C-alpha cells in the first residue's frame, strides 16, 4: 500500500472518530437527537442532592425542559408522557429541577405535569 493511501485512510478514520465523539457529546448534552430525552430510567445516587423519581404525566404534549424556571425560557429538550425522570423541587414555586445523572441540574420542568413515583 502506498504511503499516500495509508495517510488518507488514517485521516478519514480520524475525522470519523472526531465526528462520532462530537455526536455523542451533543446527543448527551441535548438529551438526544432533535432534543428529545429518551433515556433509560436512572437510579439516583444516595448523595444525589435530593433528586427523586417522577413520572411525566402531561396529557397533551411532551413536557418541555427549560433552561431556567420560566415559561419564556429557552427549550432544552422534551420529555415524553409516562417517562421516568429524576427531579427535585426548585427554589422557584411551580418548577422542578431536572437531572439526567442524578447529581446535577440539566434544566427545569413545570411541577404541574409530573407525578412522584
């Protein structure tokens, strides 16, 4: 195999590796492709800072995850009806802090559309 061919193959493999790394980071950060959060149920760590299991109970649309506890805040993703998630009460009444890992806040959801499991 020629040296130029080997370099081209290594370059393509390297670029694909970088693209895959970016894709995994973005889908993890944004909760999945198209902003949908379709994750397996998470068992919280005992030192999780108060996150507990809840079920999304909205009946009309997927529940929007907001950047801040406000209806006008940027939408970070969506949670499906019946999905199990980790939440804890926010300091803002009517809102819950949403966590993807059980220890840090990813965003906020309205408390009126969730039910404690």
